[in-house]
C-alpha cells in the first residue's frame, strides 16, 4: 500500500493532534513515524519479536530491539535523533497514532521491502523537514533515470565490484535504495566482474557500493534502516541476521560544510547522484559559510543546488566520475546563476541537459531539469539536450506514465542505444585494423 493512499491533509491533522500532547510538531511527527517504522519491521518479519509490545513504552522497547539488530540502527535509541526517549506521550495521542497506521500501514506488496512509503510518510508528517530543510523525496522512476546516466555507466567503466556511489543529500534514501538495487543486480553490458554470484555476495556488494549523507539525523537513520530491510528481505531473513560486519555507509552531516566527515572524502566516488534542496539558506551564518566555501557558484541569493553541483564535481567525484542531479532550473533565468553558467559549468564535461519542467512530479512545485556531467574537462563539442515543448495536459493517474516523462525516457533510450551502437562499431573497426 502506498503512503499516498491518504491525502496529505490526513498527515497534517494527525501531526497537529499529537502535537497538542507533545508540544512540538517535530516531536509529534517523529512519534508517529517511529510507530509506523516498527509496524513496518514487524509486519515484514524483520524483528526478532513475536509482536510489538503495546503502548508508548512498548514502542520504545521495540525500538531498542530494532537498534540492537545492527550497529547502523543504533541512532534509533539516541534521544537527539528520536525524542520519543525524552518526551512522554499520552494515551489519547497514542490511540490516534495506532488508528492512523491501522488504516494506512504503509507497507509494500511482494518481496522487495524498499520502505518507499515510509520515506514518503516522513516528508508528509514532518512540516519542519519539508519546509525547513526542503525535504522532497525523489520518485523511484526519476531516481532510476538519474542512475542510468551515472551509476550504470560508472559500473560499465570501473566494474560493479569497484564502483562507489554517493547521494550527499539523500533524505530518507529514495535514490540510495534505487542505487542499491542497481548495484545488487547490475545492468552491465561491458565488464561483468561481480555481476553474478550468490545472493549474499550481491547484497554485500550493493551495501558496499552505496553511500548516503543527509543533514537530518532521523532521515539518515531511516535510510540505513531501509538499506538493511531491503538486504534482509533479499536474503529472506531478519535484520539481526544481516552480518554486523557488512557496511551501511550512511551519516548525518552537512555535506556542504562538514567535509571532515569520512564519508565525504575527496575523489572517492565514481558516481555522485542527488536531488539537492533548491532553497536559499535562511540562516545568515550558514548562508555566509556556504558562500565562503563555494564562491565560484554561491553568489547573490543563490540556490543550494549550485553548491551541491560544485561539491560533487570538484570534491566527491573521482577523476572522470559521473555526476547526475535533478535540480531547479532557476539558475538559467536569474542573476545568481550567471557565474555558474558562464564560468563554472564550462570547466566540466557536460553530457546531458534534460528539461523536466513539464513533468508532473508529486510534491515538486519548482520547475526542474536534469544535469549530467563527468568530472573532467570537456571532451568533444556535443551535449545531448532534451528540450520541452509542452507540459502534461492534465495530472496523470500514474506520474511515471505521464506523456512528458515517457517522451523523455524514450529520447534517452534512443540516444543511449545510438551511443552503444557507435561505441561497438568503433571497437569492431579498431579490432579489424589491429588484425590488418
């Protein structure tokens, strides 16, 4: 069942009702979401519990069990991450939470336990995350295209066993989870190293491949849970039986400013993928710190999307690494984007510019585009551009099947097929020349 089954107003009403008990909307949102998280883990058979204990105290006990399953889940017992440990909850508020999740459990069908509904539910429940940090989840169908333009060619070039990917603004992990599945079953057409083998080896490789960092500590913890839940489901086991030695590379940090965070080490990643926040920092101190750290792109009333581009291309990506992002197109139309367009972007190998402003993306009210680069100086004089002619004639029932989005996917498929044909032809000609 999708978290979109209930209207957004239902989440707001519940958060407001629980906030009358907790005193804060963020605390209320986390109480509600933690209850959904435990229900998700229990109903999918991921916890070593026959059933979650009842009431708020029972939720805390279940969270302790969850946190004991793997070192990466320890933040769920940290009061700084999850205030259920320091903020009591009354019986009436708890009853409302139980009724909400009973009507809308937020679980997936089938064997893949991605936790997409949990990620979407956090965005809908937490006004503070949604408005204060511009949390807006990337739909899986957009994440897959971003990864086709970044992680997939990176695995073709470096091999699945050697490729590392990061989302430095991962939110609750939609892009990271899509990357996990691509790394677990690589669609590699060239080098096949590591693309076959036992399921446990594939899962461990996928965990080793993907990395996520986010400013929100609860969102980061949720990303770690989702990776482990997907791993356990793939192995048909419980969370506590996923080896503790397997890496879950997720951290809570300010990716733009906390560059001493080990996961943000320079030049480490062959693919950098993000849907970064498009807002201008509201805190003047943070705004000035980012401007000082990224003077080449952060001018005027800049969008945070521009420093994230600089972070990925200049710091995180390995030489020749693939960088793809969904971002606001405001830099094309406003003065703060002048230096970014005229001085910064020409230094790198731009591969794709895709106009997605006409695509219907649930929860996104900002016109967007997709940019894909390689972290190297420009090669050749060709950039593939997909231009928009018109928007959707109406709200599509399935956004992934919208007319504009399907046209974009068809154009990408055609171009990639042509590039592969041309590369194969060049390789064949070179082979014939060597034999001559």
